[in-house]
C-alpha cells in the first residue's frame, strides 16, 4: 500500500479538470472509462494504455500505480485515496472525468457477484414514461410532437407535473432545429411557462459527425443537463444516411452510452415515415431501419388522425410497461392531456355508441347495431355481451336475438318478428 497517496499527484500541481475546456471530448470519455474500471476493482484494459489519454495521463498513471501496489482486495480503496487528492484540488474533477463510478461501470460479472450487488432503481424524469437513457418520440409532421416535447421540457424545468405524473426537476437543453425564437416564445407563452423555467434553447447545432457529438457531450458535462431534447433527429444527422447501419449505430450508440453513464435523458424527436392513423407500430414507424430503434431505451409514438383532437401515445422500452395512452390536445393552452388507458377509453366510446344505437332503434339485432355504429360485427357482439354482464343491456330471446336497454321494458303489443 502507499504510505502517502500525494506522492503520485502530478508534479505540476494542476488538476486534469483545468485542461478540460480545450480537451477533445472523445479523449475525456476514454479517460472516464479507464478511471471507472479501476474504481470498481477491474483490471485495466489494453485499449487504455498509458500515453493514450493525453492531458489525463498524469492522473491515470497515479491511479495505475496505486492499483498495482495495493494488496489484494484493497485496490479500490487505494485508487480512491489517490483520486480524493485530485478532487481536493478541484471538486469538479470527479464530475467532469469520472462521472458515476458505481457498479454499473463494471463489465465482467459472475453469477454470485450479480446476486450480491444491490443495483439502484432506474432513474425516471417522468415515472413510467421518461427513464434515463436514450428516448425517441415519433409522429407524422404537424401532429403535435414538438408541442409535447416542449411541454415535457417545461414541466421538468420547473419540476411540475405532466399528464398527472410527477417530474424530477432538472436543467433542460432544447435544440429547436426546425423552429425560430419567435415561434418558441409564442408556444412558451401559450403553455404559460414562467421566465424562471430552467430550459435553454439552441436554434443551430453542428451535425453529429461534423462536431455535433463533441459539442453535445461538452454541453452535458459542463451544465449537468437532466434532459436534452433534439428536435429533430433528421436535422442533427446532417448528411448521414439513415439506412447506413455503421454510421447510425456509432452516433446513436454514443448518445445512448452517454445518457446512461450520466444518468440523464436524451430525447430525440423523429418523423414517422408513413401515416397509419392510430394503427401504426411505434418501432417500425420511426424513419430508417431497426438500427435506430434498437438503440433506444424508450420509444414513443404519437398517432392522431387529421382534424381530430384525440390521439394515442404508444410506449415501449426496456424498463417501462408497454402501453397505449389516450391523449387530447388543448389548442388554447398548447398542451396535451392524458385521458387514461387508450383501450379502456376506446372501449368506453364503442359501448356508448352501442347504447345510443339500442336506445334509438328500440330492440335491434346485433347485426343492426354493428351496421349503425360502424363496428366490426364480432367485436360489436363481444361488447354487447360485456354490457349485458354490466347490467346495461338485456337480451330478448328469439331468432335472431334482440337487445334492449336494461332500464326499458317490452310493450305487450310490440311485434319483434
């Protein structure tokens, strides 16, 4: 063990953080991974040799020396002692270079190690809706996805509820690449956002492979954003071909890894490639190939028929329940309202139409009810049976069977033949 960890601190007396503003962001991430391996007790990997980390090499040498000299089982404590000396010189050092050095950075696990480790629950900016990681929100143009993304940003920026769900307050960066400052101001005023809402807007950003990724990562690390919204993904991709798997995987993979490691969320707004009304598939409808969708921790699809107020928000992801929510857009406030489970709402509307048809027609057959309501006959018959079990309808024996409201009685002279 080291007698004095301070012996390993760079002779120039400067911390690594002081060179960060001019350091290459990719180099910073290599250093972060190299440091994190040592901090969880893993052996250093060949892909991070001494001399390959640029301005972070002095600190890495110090950590490696502490690791090598430590007794078995005491490596993590030795590395931490050295790192603490750097942190004492500049507390921001740990945040900028090391990030979250929990067990989540460990790359190799035995079954016994997995069973013995208490993993933290996933972080959610919005419970059951927006977890830490890479997220996507897709819809056809002019459906209202940017309004929804802005509504989420404002809610998180002030720590207020959205869709009747609580949010975790945090800083938000919104890349409004298809909007103007004037339009964003108008929308913020419509959504009644206060001037203290912690959201920053950028209206121009370099494409991902032309410096945009480095710019984005630097912004995350400097300002500790809880949420970054990219509106739209197509704009920030630049000239990248959506169907080129290597380029897409590199870009989105880095964004996903960054979001997970920093326990924050990157939300990419994307266009659906085709119009499916409410029958679309949340994965298939995101433009491009499954290269894109396979990288997301959560994918959301917003579906609405033209001219209708109501829409369906479909959700699927790694750590969230797959479900569909019925949504309604309020044009006065520019906000979306969650009406509840979409299937229950639709079922309720279908049942209401059946009850109205029965009341109007008197004692119709299930075929007549289906024709009047425009419902599929088999589904209509199933809903009629549900309404009978709920005590809303009753069946009149005969061929064919007819149905009446449970509150009505059959008149003696009424001929149902």
